[in-house]
C-alpha cells in the first residue's frame, strides 16, 4: 500500500471520520497528474475513478469535495518545508470561515496531506495526513 | 512519567573523511549494532529519528531502508552539532509521553576535509549574529572559518577573564589522547605531548590544530523503550534516561563582553538545569561524563556550565586531575570529539553509546570507569541548541 494511502487510513482512524465526512482538502499537487492518484489514496473516490471525479467537477470550488481551493502547490508555489504548514493554515482558515473568495460553505472537516521525497523505488519517503475538525 | 530505558546502543568505528563506507551504509551498520545489542528486530521499533547535517533530504530513509522498510514514521533531524542528541530527545519524548513503546535515534555523517564552513552562501548565515558579536570584540575575524572563529574567540575571552595559562588548554588534548589509547573506534589513538599540541598549526588566536576535533565519518544509534516493552522483549532495563534537557539561546549568548555565550555556555547551563531537575540529581552525583569537546576551550567551558567545577576554576580542576581516572569524575573516557572524532550527526549518540557501556560496567579494554553509576552527556551545536542527558 502506498505511504500516502497508509497515512490517510491512520489519520481517518485516529480522527474517527471517513472520507465522505471531509468537506475540503489541501493536497500535494507538485505535478498535475499526481492529484488524480491522491483522490484515490485519500478515499475520495474508488481506485481508478480519479479522472472521473475530476471531470465531474466534484473537486472544484462549488463541488461536493473541493480540493486545493488555495490553488495548491501548482499555483501558490512550493517552498518545500513551508508547504505542509501552509496547507494546515489554509484548512484552518476554511474551518474558521475566513477563506474569503475560496471559502467552502460550512466546512467542518478538513484534510491536509503532504508528501516528500523518493528514496527507493517509486514510493515517497514520507507522507503526512492531518484531519482537522471544528 | 517513567524514564525511558536504553534498550540498545551501537556505533561504527569513526574514520577520517574518505576512509569509510558511505553515509547510508554506516547508518545501517550502526542501527544493526543497536538492534543486535537490544535483541530486537527493526519491526519491533515504532518510529525513528535520523540525525545528520551534511546531505540531501531523506538521507535517513536511505540508510534505514538498508535494514528494512517497515513503513514506520521516520523523521530527519538537523540541529547542527547537537543533531544526534536532538534525535534522541525526540525519541525519548515519544517514549516518555506514551506515543511510542520503542523508538530509534540514529545519526551519521560523511564529512569533507577541512574546517567547518557554510554550505549556502547566497543567503544570510544562521550564525551571522554570533559572528557579529565576536567581530565587535576582536579584529581580524574576516575570512576565519566560522567554528574556528567562534571557539577561538571564546578561548581568548576565557584566558583574558581568568588569566588561564595556555598549557591548561593543551592538557585537554593530551588527556583526550590518553583516554582514546585503547578505544578501537577512535580516529586518533596516538599519545601527544603539550609541546606537540602547542606546535601544531595555529588556527585563530591561541587555538592550534590539535585543539580542534577532526572532520570525521561515522554513525551511531540508540534505541529507547518503555519498561513494559522491555519486560515483554526481555531487555536489560538497567540503564535509563532519568533526566534530559534541550535548550536554545537567550540574550546571554550575544554578549560581546562574555564570549562563552556564543559557543553555548548559557545553553548548556539551561539544558543541564533541566536535566538535573528532572533526574533529581546534581553534578556531585555524576561519575562519568561525555561532553562536547569540539575544541579544548569548549571542554573547559563545559566543566563550569555543567557545574562540575565553579566558574573560573577549570585550571585547578585539570591540575588536580579531577577530570580523569582517579579524580572526581572521568571526562570523555572515549577520547571525546578531540580524539574519537566528530561525525556531526553521530556524535551525541556515540556519547550515549559510550556512557551506556560504561554504566553497564562491561568495557574490557582498560577505559572502564570503575563503579560508574551516573553518567552525564553534553552535546551542543552553534546556532544554536544544546542537549544535556543524565543516565543512570
């Protein structure tokens, strides 16, 4: 199982929430293609359904589960060590209702995911998933 | 909260740069030794903290994956020369808090030859403010490599304040070499005389090359666990960490009239106070010490900051032989950084390895401190951070 999926399972279990409870997500889109895989690793859709989820608009603002309302790494940029903290700050602002133009209405459960490194093979060296609630 | 048990320790022999395996192979070697010492498998370990200063990101994973890929949390730690002890501090915190039953701290360094200097020259140096304090006090500080400047200045300051004789500093190196004679893991095992230390090339102020630790390659690892875990895995629970403190700088580190601060005197005092208080012990209880003698002056400052002797009295402490076998405490039985070497990320964990073996009473090659019951470890990094650990 990929590290990102394992970290997500640990976080969901510890928080006592399921993927369907999540209102807003910030994740590691250092490359456009990986966002699709992360949808699946985070359980936002079934394995193999990531492209369909994207095309449905569910992960856009106004959709069922907006992903990266901040613009993600692709738009704000990716100062490596800062990104993981930035995503927590953005999710916190969403849960406080202070996200301005990109506010997800009545967001109560948020998820922040960050990955780093490729050491051996294709898996990441470390994956971190935080579930935040209000 | 209970004191973490030291379940296992291990280190590689330390070598000069270019004479060892690569960092990842050394790291795996040290981890295997610590696991073997504890009688554990990597799958028994809940989490790992990897310490190093020179290397790309996730070097810790690269090393630990040679031993096994268990999916455990691995955190890479950089706190300058105190990185190894900072990793142990994190591992100990995890065990103390009940977050982990068994945690691994390992450190490694594959260094380059020559004096420590900055790797990133397109941005402000993290130690710029420390260097500026020295430059307000002494002239001719430009172009001097960072570590030589700070510690050389701290030595000059100490001599001016207390009228200390130059030989006092030289004797620290002589003692370090005497202690390292039988330590097969040490880089420098040949004895030296006061005259030889004095005659070695001058670096800055009265600091000479043999008063500086060498760049070194090596790795070390320490495993800590709870007493429940120790019982379940039949681990010797005789050596624990009853007290540990990690401190960083305060205003006293930036006083141009007292340059002991820029090399961590205040940090050491603060970390030591926390460690002694947590352990319920004091400097008078300590039998054996591994302290951060990256330069001779720092050993002298550490005697005082750790409370082993009063401020300004290190010369007498050394003259009386209170820092060696037969004296009040044995300081750096391993040979310390000056003789054993200073592979930065590994240093703090190698100190813990030495002290654990001393407290077990099982060192067979002549450097055992007889009857040692309480150990004290001291590891600092400029920039800065310092860790003091009480073992018992």
